[in-house]
């Protein structure tokens, strides 16, 4: 099992996201150096959030590592580009916009290659 952490926290807010998800905010009390280190190592990683008024018992926490099987990175990028296309007026065909944006991204990456 990979690293995980359970800390007391206050659920301070949430907001909806254009892709149908939500942004969650929590505030903790002062953390030990060990807990802070775990949070730093887990930063930007995929996982699941459990929240309840009381501490979780070990048997209540899933034993398996989380898997992000909902969308591949390329599917996520396509979905985000679709939202950007809509926000910019949705002119023309999305498929054409998608190909132009992907070509631009590919060229940007090529520029930083050795």
C-alpha cells in the first residue's frame, strides 16, 4: 500500500468546476513535521478523500491503492480543450480547433527538446 495520511481538518469550502468536478478546501491544525512531509510527498498525486466528523478506524479505510480509471490524460486534455473552445465562443468545428491546439502544443514541446 502506498503512503497515506489522516489528519484532523476543517472543511472550509468547495466550488464547482467546468468539467463537472469540484474543488475542495480543507484547513488543518498545526501539523507534525512527519505529517507535513507526507503531505508534500502526496502533493499533485491522485487519491481519494474520506471526510467524517470522527477519526476513521483502520478497517474503514480502503486497503487498495486508488486507480484513476475514469479518463486517460489525453481524454482529460481533450475535455479541457473543449471547455476552452466553448469559453472562447465555440466558433468553427471543435475537431479543427483541437488539432490546431494539439499542433501548437507539440511544437512548443519540440522547441524545448535538445
